[in-house]
C-alpha cells in the first residue's frame, strides 16, 4: 500500500532538493564579494603611489647625479646656490669675490683731524665706486668703540679701518674680529704690539714730534724754556709725541720744559689752558710746542691775540697739522712752522689696503707700518707743501702691491 505524503513532507522534500544549489549560489556570491572587496582595497593603491613616483622623478638631478660621476655632480650643485648657503658657514668664511666689498671706517669721537681723514675716505669711494660705512663714535672710551664696531660686524661688514680709542684695549676688540675671519687696519695710530691688525697707515708720530722739537729748539738758538702742549694722554699718539719731545729736549742741556699741559679735546679748551699757561710763564717762556691739532690751533689763536694786544716777548712756536688758523699764523710770523701730516692719506690709503686684502692680497711678512709721510711747513713753502704730501700718497699707492702686499 502506497504511503501518502503530507504537505509538510512535500515541503521538506522540496527544501532538500533546493538546498544544494542554493548553498552553492550563496558560496559563489560570498567568493565574488570577497574578490570584489579585495579589488576595492587594492584599487586606491596606485593613486596613492603616484606622488611617491613623482617625488622620485623630481629628485634624479640631485640624488642620482652625484652617484653617476663627480663631473655630473658639479652642475647639480651650481643649480642649487641656496642649498649651499643654508648648508653651512662656508660662504661667510670664504674671501669676498672681487667686486664684493663690505668696508667700514670708524673713528672714536668728533675731532677736526677725522674730518680731514674723511676727505680721503670719500675720495676712495668716488675713485673706485665702492661704498664705505663711515661712523664717528661719541667718546674716547674703548667700551664705546667695542659696542659700535661689534654692531657693524653683526651687520655683515668684514673689513675695518679703525682709529683705536685705546692702544692696548683695542687689541681685545681686534682679536675678537680677526678670530671670526674679519680684517682690521689701523689708521692714524697703532695698537700696541703684538696686534692682530694687518697694518697701520699713519704718521710716524714720534719721529714727527722729534722733528718739530728740533725745529723749535733751533729757532730758539739752542737754548731756552719750553711749554709742552699735549692733547689727550689717553690717545696713544699723544703718548708717543710726549716721548719724542722729551727725548729731543734731553739732548740739549740748555733747554728745559717748564710746564706741560694736556687734556684738551676742543679748540676752546686749548685756548683757555694755553692762555693760562702763557700768562703764568710770560716772563720766562721762550718757546711753545704743540703736537696735536687742537693744541696747534689754540697756540695760533693765543699768540695772535698776545701780539695783537701789545705783547713784545719773542715766543717761538711750532705746531702740527695744517688748519687755516695755523697756516695764517705762520704766514704772519706768529708761528715758526708746523708739521704737515697726511690725514687724506690716512683715509684713502687705509681703505685701499682693505680693498686689496678683500681681493686676496696678504701682508708681506714683517711689514706692518705704512708711513704716510710728513712735511715741515714754514713761510717759505706754504704754497708747495701740499703737492709734496700728495706726491708721497701717490708713491705709497704705487708701492702697495709690491712693498706691502703680495698675492
């Protein structure tokens, strides 16, 4: 007898028939989903890798060329000057290329002498087309000079023409500058030896003072009493001039320095102090010597007034420098003469030396002092002494790269 199936049994049977293909379809769908998922996660990878490929494409000239050859490396370096400047300190330490100059001129305090030196500095600028930073400080304190010169160095100036405020103290400043690859030339006065300054361009001030003293004593007839008029003893030149005067006087037993005065930084101070010294010694003084600019002008004014007001004692006088007041006193017979220095050359030649040093020249071994020359001016050569001084300047200029400098 046949067995009868219920509806539930039929459904169960149908589900069994369908379960196998359905399961297969589900499995296939799951596999397909997995494949698609894998594709979707790998898809963005090429787009993310493109920047990396583009970075590599930019770099070959920089990173691959050095590996290829040294010759190939050189052009790549030339194309990246900014990278060289940022990479290290070599550009700051290297000598300036010809045509690139960072020159500075510094004087410690206002003084008529520095105004004459500036004329030489300005002539250098005009002749060579090279600008020079020019500064005059507020006083004769070495600390003031240190502060201002260090500020110039921080601004990038590399070659300095400096009148030292203190012959000893300035050496500390110079050591600091030269240890950092900078160059210093003294003008007008020297720092004490040893010094890291490359040169001094200046008058041989002691020799000039001795020449002036000899001329004064000869005009006095080889005997008499002298007032020695100095400027500021803090100035190294004043110290040397004092020594020069005293050495010459010591050779003449009949010559005596009866008074020495100093501490004059202006013509007004000089006129006052010289006038007081003259009044105190009017009955015994035979000669006055001044070895500074302001003191020479002071003597010219005081003696001119003395004679204009009826003074009748013959007082011989010799000065230094060529202020118009001094030259007029010589012309009028009030003063016997003066030492003409070369302040123009102090400015012009010191900057020219710095220019050569910036171009790679070096000092000749054992050479430090560049004597800028002097002339003794009397009534007889008032009209020609300036030509003599300029001739000395031109001669020194022509000898700089043979006698004083080498490459």
